[in-house]
C-alpha cells in the first residue's frame, strides 16, 4: 500500500530532528553505560543499541499500536496512559517518556491544529511518549504499520545520535551503523507488532538497569 502524500509528509515532519520533542536530550541509558565503562568497544555499543531497540519493540510498541487504534476513544487513551505510568517503574525512563510525550503533544497541537489533539491535551495526566506518538499518528491519518516503523526508527536514531555526541562513533560511521541496524527493524516489528499491552515487557532488563543509574553520575550530557 502506498502512503498518501499528506500522511507521508506528516510522518516525515514528526520524525524530523527539528520537530521539538526533546528526543535528543536522552541517551536511553547509553551515557551511563559508557561512563561507567560497562561498554568499552564499538561492538558492545552496537549490541546495546540492538537490545534497547528490542525493548522498544517489546514494551513500547504495544502502547503505540493500541493508542493508534484508539485515537478516537479518549477514555481508552487515558487508560493506556495510566497503564504506561504504572508499568514504567524506572524513574529515569518514566521521566524521559513523560517529558517527550508532553513536548510531542504540545508541539503537535500547535502545528497541526487537529481537534482531537487539542482536546486530548487536557485529558491525559502523564502523556507518556508511546501513547502520545501512537495517538498523534492515528489522528493525522498515518496507518498503523508506518506509525510503528516510524517509532522504532526514531528510537534507533536517538540512541545512535547519542553515541555520536558521546564520541563513540564518528558522523559517517554512525550512518553506517544506523543503516545496518535499521535493517533489523522489520524483524522486530514482526515479533512484536501484535503484542498487547497486557504482554508488554522489557526483554533486555539490563538496559533498564543502566538507565536507572543515570542520575547518580556526577556530570552528564544527557537528561536520561
């Protein structure tokens, strides 16, 4: 199926680095793992990135998908947001998800002026990023598969960009790594596309543990 031009342009806009959602303020735990010398080679960093991407598939995609499907059901969206809050027990990951979700919802409400996006601003208590991303894409007419693919692409791009800022990859090398790893997105989608929020889980919990130590570092470049 060919994505309509308007929907394609919207998903490109939402995924663009200049769309102000605060994503590049986060390293998804990579900074803590590098600073504590848990990751010491580029091969280990690539493995970490893949584990983080797998976690995005197993934990976040169910919320993205169900929010996308419920984009016209405000009660269901509130329920999903509350469930995501209850499930995101890592305080650093929770804080990052809420900050990015609120930024995405605020920016989208002003950029697109779609009625249901404007209405949802006053309904969600937490605004977790997976829920808001799925909702915004659904409200803007972006199909489910494109929405899920875009979410995983953004997750990968964010952590690869963090590796560059941490001087672990050069700019060109980072693009080589991204090209290599984004070829794995399809298989992650196939594994987790139909996973429900009842089955949402972290398949690589050590990534969550590393991120949870972010606040104890004396100095840090990223917010999480």
